């Protein structure tokens, strides 16, 4: 049930019996030489829409931009500052709350979003409203990580991972037709986050972080999609 495909009377009707909304949040950023720039919002949005179908829950349009300043030395990345992202999330929550939404499930596709989202939740809670705010990072679900460990081992990595590239191969098959399948050597340089854009590129020259996305297949992506959707659907039902 996508919010953008409803009319306002339909949203009003929905709110008479249910006050849950799913909000996908992602990023527009480099994902290594063979990953899509839109990976993080595409994965979050598609998982969210499927979870919405399964649980009969309203799904907001995705926040396609996140906190990704460390990827800014790679072309294509569009970032929000941490403070901007927090304010955008607060405005989104406030808008939905004004209409009567009380339970919020944020489905996230990007690690850099975790801190600004947690801060936005804290800021909102200072108002002491009767809202439930929950953040689920699909790639951090134990069920997802267990699958990745079996199939990708320690080549999954931390950015442009096998898992996220596999998931987008399943969701956006057309886009991968023109991307050559390449195996990558894994390097594990020392680093600590947060990193400035130049620092990041100097450390991770092609944008990957200890991953070999050459192991990704759309079949793995289909399985990961199913696992993430099933696991988050249960959490939405329990909200
Ligand atoms: Ni990503």
C-alpha cells in the first residue's frame, strides 16, 4: 500500500483503523565499480513496499538521500549533512504524526543513516508524544547476516557488499546488463569512521570496503530479499 498511489480520502480511511507507517530511507552514493549509485534507497524501498503488501501497511515514498559525505570524492554521490538529515527526518515524522500516524517503522539501506536517525528519534522523543519509532537496518538483521556468512564468508565486506549488490541484481536486472562481472581482490586497510571524502578515497581507492561483489548473483539477491521481507514483516506486525 504505497502512500504515493493513494488519494487523501483513502489515507483518511486507513487512519480510522490503523496508525502504522513504513518509511524507507536510503542514500544516493557510490557502491564500488560494479554497484548502483541508488543501491541503498532501491533496496530499502523495494523491501518496504513488499513488507507493506504482506502486512497491509502504508508505505511512504523513500528518502533517497542520506548521510554519505564520506563518499563525496566519487562522482554521483549526493549527500545530506548529518544535521540536515536529522531535520528532514523530524519534519517527516511530524507531518505523518499530524495526520494521525503513531507507529513508525523506518527501513534503512545505509549505515551512515543510523546515527542521524537515532538522533532524530531522541529529538522527537523530547516532545514526549505517544509514538513508537523503530529503525530496522536490513543488512544487519541476524537472519540476513547468517545467509551472507554461509554464501559470501568474509568476502561480504562493509560497503558495496556482496549482499547489497546481489539484492540490487535481483531488483534491477536491466541495470546490470551493461556492468561487467568482475572478481575483486580484498584489501583490509586500517581506518576509523567517520572519514572525510579524500581520506575515504585514499583508503578505499575504488569505493569498496573489503568486499568482493563479484560473488553477488541475482539468485542470492532473491533469497536475501525474501529473508529481509519476512523478518521485517514480523516486526511490523508486532509494532
Ligand atoms: Ni550500500
